[in-house]
């Protein structure tokens, strides 16, 4: 599958919103995994893999987040 490269210039608030949205999404997938253990929906392994993928995405976002001054941001 082709990969996508993102280069985002976010305010601190926008960055926090992105991180929280990913966390909420991960939490929702975790709930689906827990429900699937009880026999609802897809197999637990599928949801476990999706939870891991979203957590990996959060880690990638955090690793690539570099604070810049307002002057550096305006120069872009």
C-alpha cells in the first residue's frame, strides 16, 4: 500500500487536539476489542492489531513533533 508523508505546521492546541483524537480513536478500538472477546463483531485479533496501529501512529506523531519558534513557523 502506498505511504503518505505529512508535513504539518500545527499550533500547540492543534497538536494536542490531534493527539487526543488519536487517543480517543485508540480507546474506541480497544472497547471494540473487549466487546469482540465477548463474541460481538470481528475477531479480537483484528481489533488488537488496529489498536496497535493507532498507538504506533501516536508514537510517530510524537517522535516527529518538533517545537519551533513563531518566527520559524512564519518563515514557512
